[in-house]
C-alpha cells in the first residue's frame, strides 16, 4: 500500500511537507513525493499523517466497560505483594473500549494492575485491535507496577493490615527488592518462588518499574528507592511534578503525566493541573501524557494532549507525548512511536488538527491493515 501527498509527522525528524509512505505490515519506505514509487496509491492531499498514538498507562480490558465486580480484575487486594500477576491473564480483548481506542487513532497502550498494592504485578504493552490478547502483545512484561502514597495505605488500613503508612509501603518494597536481588544472584540454589522469580527480572532483565506517585514526597521516595536498587524506572501520574520539575530533570526522571481531565477526588490530587506536562517538558523531563483509562476514556488521549497545549505545552512536544516519548520511555520504540522504515505500519490520517475536540481520523492503519476508514 502507498499513501501519497500527505503532510507526514514522522516524529523521527523534520515534518515531510508533501510525502508518501509505502507499507505492508511494516513501513517499507517513506519520503518526499519526488521519491514516491510507481503504483496505485491513496491520495491524501490536504491531510496529515501521524504515527499511531500511544497511551503509556491504562487499565483497558482489565477494568471492563459497563461491568462492576464481574469485569474488574485490576487490584488483587488480598496481598500487598503480587509481582507474579500478569496483565495478559486479565485482559478481555473484546472490551468495546479497544475499538473506541483505535477509532480515535490510539493504536498501542500499556495496560496492567492498579495501585492498591505496593508491588502489584506485570504490565503489558498491547495493540488495540484484535480478538486474542496473545496476538496483540507488543511486549509482555514491559514493566513491573509499584505504588506509593494514599492508595496502598488506604486499602490495607481498612483491612487493619500492613501497610497503613507511607513508611510501611516503602519498607515492603525495599524488603521484596532485597529478596529478589538475592534470589536473582543465587536462583540455582533457591527453592522456586513465583513472587521473587517475577520480581527478580527488574535486576536480571532490567525490567522497567512504573511507580504510581502523585505527591512530591512520594515522587522523591520513588526516586530514592530506584536509585538505591539501580532500577530503570518511570514515575506514573507525577501530579505535583510541576512543583519540582527542575529537581526531576536533574535526576533524569521519566514521567507519565495524567489523567488531565478529572476531578480532584482525593487529597493527593489537590494540585492537579493540565499544565503539568508542559512544565515538565520545558524543564527537560521526558514526558508522556496518559489517560489512566477508564479514569479518562482512552479515546480522549489526543484531547488530553490538546488540553496540555492550551495550558502552555509546545505543540510538537504534546504530539511527542502521545507518540515517540511513551514509546521511548517504555522501550518499545523499536516497533512503534514514529514513522520509520522497519517499524510497524501503525498510523492515522487526519484532515484537521488531531488534538482538537472535533478531530476524527479519516483513516487508521494497524500492522498494515486498515482498521478504520477506507482507501477509496
């Protein structure tokens, strides 16, 4: 397939003002129209082409649409330490929200356990089109989920169990990391332990750690623990990040900012503002924008980026925050996040600014297949 005469936002360099892209399941070639190969092509004159959008933090398919307990598999609130849990075992690929995602141009997402437990389990990066989750996987596990702050202490305080303080939450994480590091060093001598085997991947495979942290003090605890154990980590939510942006930049923190369209439903969200990703980005923090679906339905990811622009984020930085930045942060940029030769043919075509409330793709392609719109 060839799409020609498009303004191409490759997110890997300069915008191609009048270009083409040739693809099957992967991108075969792209460039200026002067290099366009012969053959039948879709004429996209007047339209702009973008990489498929990426949401780096959701619970899509795990908290199912239109269901309560029956479809909610987000938090195993019976044990504060559950690194052995795998998101792929809970995702319903037929959840209608996946279709709503790709019809909005969101072609890849991370989905995983919630933030009830200090160590919650394994996150998966998946495509948003398919009927079997095993066929949709980009990388699993892509990260291990940790959580700090109000959520773990609230859940277990109600159970009159540990952790009921921030100190205990951090202590549990440290204890398990120490055990997992020892297990990794002497696995052949150790009796099999599912928890430690799973958690040891943060050492043996440098599996990334995604740490739920809203408040500044919790963010600094995330940094402290990560530096103690030399973890590859990313701060999820980073709600007060705009108050400490320079510090985060100095530390080389990677941040997934959001949700940006929600109420301040608990104390640690009191400083929530859609200006946060722009402030982080301008300070030099590698920033992605997230929905935390279903907190914000995933199809509104581009709208969240547009809101960030309204509140001061540079336009191209907002586009990066839902394309190449989440791909690089989560180490899946070998396949997704930009339009480059050899990468998955995931893209969306718009006849207007995709970050506006009225925007709707004319065409969405995933793995070379037209999943929305048409090539008439």
